[in-house]
C-alpha cells in the first residue's frame, strides 16, 4: 500500500489476518493471497510466500555470516506483528503442503496429460480429494 507521499506502507492488520487464515489450515495459500489482494495488499504471489516464511514478522533480524561467525537470527528492536505460535503454525502448514507434494504424488499422475488438483488435510498431511481438470 502507498501513503499520500507515494511511500510504500505495509498494513499490519492485513498481514496479521493473512497469517491467521493460513495458520488455520482451512484455506489454501492461493485463496488467502487473493483475499488479501482484494483488501489492499499489493505484492506478487512469490513475495506473499516469502512473507509467510520471513522471520521479520515475529521481530527477528537476519545477521549474515562474517569471518568465523555463522549466519543467525537476533531479536530486533521492534516487536513482531505476528505471534510466535501463529508463525510456527503457518510454517507447519506450509511444510505439510510441500511434504505432501513431494512425497505422496503417485508418479503416474505427474506424467498425466491432465491437471490434477489435490486437496490436503493440513492436520494430517493426507489427501482428502483428487479432481482432474483438462488443460485449457
């Protein structure tokens, strides 16, 4: 979002809502992304995924490796806008999505000429429904 001066301003309320919706596991990340865009969030889908993984929203700052120190995160001066339990739940939901996509898709479906849509239960990481769609 931009303010009257043309500067980019991120609305914490919209970001909090996005994290809370993804954390429930009831909505796909794509659905949450579209909903937040309608409410005024202006970012690409790739940046939305990065945002959901970014520790900056819980008040952590990344410190790059330097000399013999490893890269690590430190507490920032500002409080995070997302509660740590909510952030961790979002990470579990996203990890479940990736785990299911990489582990449980039968190889014959990957070679199919049809698009296959999977519905995944985020609590158990199991398929709940499969639907076939023809390519447009």
